C-alpha cells in the first residue's frame, strides 16, 4: 500500500551541510536589513540578542527587534512619506531555501519596495535540509540508465520520497504553522502589527499586505488568519506566487477571509500547465510543484493551488478565480502580459526574480501607475537562491542497450542480497542472516546474475530502500531482478488506514540495522512505492526470509524457540513506536514535544482535510512477486547457521529457474518442510505471475499467456515467436505512454 506517511529526513541528509552562499554580507549591510528582516528558526524567535552580527550565521531576531520595527523604523518611514498612505508588505520566500538565500532575496528587494513607497518586512525562514535533499537526488541521478521522461520522473519522485523529501516537506509545513501559533515568531509580528494599526494615529495611514512565493503561501495561510485574529482589521492584498499550498488548506484558512471581506484582494500568479510540465528542475523534468504533489505531500497527486490543472477544476477555486463574477485574480504565466496582471516566469523558482511579476505585485499593493513605478532590480543575486535551480551536473540519462533485432532491452540478471546479524542491541542479534545472503548471492552468481551484497552495518534503512530502487531504476525491458532479505521483521501501527484486513491494523516492516530507537523501518508501503515504478517488461522477485509476509494484519504469536533455533521477529518498544510515529510525521504520544510544535501539528491537521479513502496502491499492473518465508500468523525461524526457508529454497534454485512456475517453486519448498512444519512459505503476487516461470524475463512468451510453467525438468515452452512477443511489449509500453500524455 502506498502510505500517506512518508519517511522522515534521512540521517545522511541531516549530516549534510547546505551549499555555501555566493554573497558575503558586511556588518553594515546586515544592520541595514535588521529593520526589514525577521529571522525564524523552527518558527521561533531567538532569545539571544546579537547587536552587530558579522555574518548571516550570527544574525538573530528577538521579540525586541520586532518591537523596534513598529516603535522606531516604521514610524520613521511614515514620516518620510507623510501625508500619503504606506502599505506594509509581509513577504515570505519559499520554504526549501537556506538562510543565506533568504537574506539574498531580502537584499534584492528591500530598497526596491521602499523606493515604491512600501515598507517591507521579510520573513526569512528555512528548512535546512532542502539543499541537502537536492544534492542527494543529484548524486543518485548520476549514471542512471535511459528512460522516457515520465518513467524517469517516476523514479525521481520515488527516490525523493524515500530519501526523506516528504519528511522535509512536513517539517517545513510545521515551521510555517508553528510561526503563527502562540509562542511563534510570526504570532509576535501579528500582535505588534495589530497594535500599530489599531492605534488612532496610524489607523488611516497604513495597510496590511502579504506576498508569499512557493511555500511562502503555506506560511501566509497561517499568518494572515492569525494577524486578523490579533486585531488587524483586514489585509488589502494577499498575492501568492506559484503557491505550493494545498488547495484544502487554502480553502480552510484563506477562502473564508476572502468571502467575508477581511482579505480585500487576493491574486494567484502561476504558470499554465504546459509550462509547468516544461519546467526543468535540473534533476526532475517538470516543475517543483509536480514533485510536491506526487512525492512530498502524503497522498500522491495532492491538489496544489499553484498548479493550473488543480485550481481550475476545484469547484470553490473555479468560482473564485474563473467564475462569472470572480472574487480573486488569476495571472497565468507566461501568457498574461498586461500590468498589473502580468508574469513572464517560465520556471517555478523564477516568479520572485521576474520583473513583470514583481512589478505587477508592487503596482497592486502600492496603487502605483506604471509610469511612476521604480523598476525591479534584476541581476543582484550572486547565486541561484533555490536549490532546484542549481546545476548539479546531472546529464540526461544514457540510453539503455537495445537488441538490434527486436528493439527490446538486452536481458540482464541483477540481484541484491541483504543479511543482518549484528544488530546493535544484543537481544536482537541473529546468527544466520549474513550466511543466508552469501548463500543466495553464490547461487544467483551461478545463474549469471550480477550481485550486490548489503550486510550488517551497511544495511541501514536508507541503504536498503535505495539499493532496491537502484535495482529498478537501472533496469530495462527483459531484465530479471531479484531481491533477497534475511533479518528481523516486525509490525508497526498503520498510520494511514490502508491495512483494512483485520481487527488490529498494522503495517509489516523489515528491520534495518539502524531501526532501534530511530523509527527507521522499511514498511510494506515503502516497498510498494518502488514496486509501482517497476517498468513494463521487467520482472522482480523478492525472497524474504523474515516475518514480513505481505498480508499480515497482526503480529504472530511467537512460541518458545526450540533448542538451536531463533525467531526472526522483534517486538518494538514504546520508544521504538514513538520514534517510528515521529519519523513518519504522525502525532506522538509522549510529553516530549513542546507546546508550540504540538499546536502547529494540530493547526495543520485542522487545515488539511482527511483523505476520503485510504491511499492504497496506484492503479495498474503489479509486476512484483514476493516469496515469503512464512504465513502471516507464523514465525520465520533460523537454525544450523541459516534461515529455515533459505536452507530449503536455495538448493532448489538452480534446477527451478526457467523450469517451474513461481507457485510450483513455493509448493516444492513447502514439501521440503514436511507435514509437521512450523512455518509455511507463501507466494504473493498477481495470479498471472504465479504461472510465470521462476526468475524468467517478463517478455518470455509463457509470461505473456499467464499459463502455468511446465513441470520440473521439462524446460521452457517452445514454439512461440519471441520477436513477436517483444514487439507486443514495446507497443503496449507506447500505448501506456500515449494514455499518460492524454491525461
């Protein structure tokens, strides 16, 4: 099942420093920015005052700094512009940029806003792992084999999720919401702004306005309602540039304020869908918002406000933006070119650096005629300020080898063998898993497989999932893939309601070497994400010698182990379960979460509508086969230095490959266990795959018919034209791509 709870940020990403900024700020420049920059970390202000920071890293914003904006700096600006009205604009940049990038955006814009008679307050907030994620994706993407764009993007979407993109995005949303709850830095700003505007001396002299780019729209979805609750009478303008906010959040938080007039004017600037698809994030072949919708948000294809295809089909948004009497403005780039409703941006990251967009926003907020406008200063940025626009040196994927006669991929046999004995906790340690991995690896090599082994300390959660994804992403039609795992299995709470086949809902999980106390488990939903991007014409068979079964809804009862045997199953502690929930972005039960973070999580839960149905697997054929060591209610055992499943399966492998069907192979293993067996291996997969010959290419004619394989010793079926089968496979793939394009 495709989980609605993505894994958290990879430890490798947490240890990766962001790329260095291109611009070095002087102490004088930072002091000039202080009246206009509010720096938030995890949504909070600092309690440490640094009066003369020598670098961006030393810069802090305290509650006193915000008070000084409204006590000293803004009043001085009002005096300079007396008797005119002064708009105040609260600007929030995208959420995946680092601190240095946020300062560079402010440096580019502050004097320009002021020259147009507008007082700017820039929110600099950060998700420090955004650049690390993009660097990791770039490293992973190097050297991939060739696929058309849709398949390539599917691999990248899966890689981004498994590397922790969803966890990073969730952290970023928590930062956005935390800023505006009690105790957050934006809540302090809201209170001071409200007090200033309610003062009789200022009431008719200033207006409140908000501009948010990308994830800045998420920030403002919480800040604008918080400011109105604090007493700001209204926001005259809220302008969202390529907004990354979910449509349900927008409808919950901002639409009511538009409808009752407390947001007077709201505008969305976004690209048309064709341009969105033509955008290039260097690694990913479409815009960042496509990646957000497909990979970062909990449910695949979550509707995002900044994507034309979702905004125009949502009934509420359609009424507000494109109805007979629209209440809000919709500016579509790059076709709209009449100011103040113009944008020429052709990339998601380009809106806040596009002169026509920014000048249109300034004309709206400041009520400025074009002839009186101070032009937007391009070229002031010393580097790309969004990680997805940085050139990571990833070339277009090389074209995979093709057979000159059939056009099909040249068949490769590739296997990944995983075995874990040396778990850090003594009570978890096993003794036969590494031996299993080596035995399977030797057997696979004997059948012409290229084999990678991943054992003990190397078998971390990220190494396992990315190793399996590597196997799939490097494959071509006709390839035969195998994944073998020996280690502990366990069961975790089902966080998304997709396991509906029992009274106690659990997800099945493999236990990497780093699972204890971290929540870093490989659950069946993670694997399903990879299975869903197995290309047509590729066969993958998984051999799991653990208690992961693929259909269990409860943990099995573990009988006392016989002499010399050990069960390959563990029970998670309460701390393990809480770590798992935290890693997956679910509310935790312990009291260790601070009140601000807890309130932020509650705010997000209240703004995001629950899914109308469990996420489930993506529609389409299932191409994976799982051969598991035991039934859901049984335990996988090891004895005599090997897993009981492995010791019976491997000796049968050589004679069975290409000779017996998947089901027949499992039946033969069961026979080896005998009538009084304590575990019963099982086949899991589509019925048609049960009849496919063990570890045979998906383009094999017997696979195309779905017929059971011949009996042992008879060899593969004869008389079917393999060239015709290959051509049929290619035509089917072409038809699938055409259907995707039409959609």
